[in-house]
């Protein structure tokens, strides 16, 4: 039994110890409508519409580590919208636009 627990404990510890590269990935969901996030060492921003055909537009707004900002939009296509940024992304929020005004999540640190 001792030999069984040791390999199992090592298997559980390794993924946790090996995840610093994943620490820069942040993803924010917007109900069942879509999600957005940042990956690739805070340089790739994406927006994904998970309810295509409902008329909503999902976007991810971002703020850079410098004074810049921007937005990535997914207009219900089969693939997510993505954008490479020139600087590290500092914050993101996911928004939806429909027939009314745009509504967004709170800002999240990247």
C-alpha cells in the first residue's frame, strides 16, 4: 500500500508544480453566451461566441501593461476572434452587444 500511495501522490503533485506557464492564462465567461481571455504569456487575446445565431456580438476588451487598450470581437463565426498584442495585457473584460447597450463583466487582472 505504501508503494501505491507514493506514485499517486507524485502524480498529483507534478501537474501543480508544472503549471507556472499556465498562470498567465485568464479566461472569463459571460453566462452561456460566450467567453474571452488572454493566453500565450499575456500576448494573445481572444473572444468566443458560444451561442451563434442569437444576434449577440461577444468581445474581449483589454488594457495593456503600457497605456494602450483594444478589443477583439467574435461575430458568431465558427472560430474565436483572436489578436496578438504588442505588449503584455494587464486586464480584460468580456462584453456582449445585442439590440441594447453593451454590457460587460468586471475587469479581471491578467
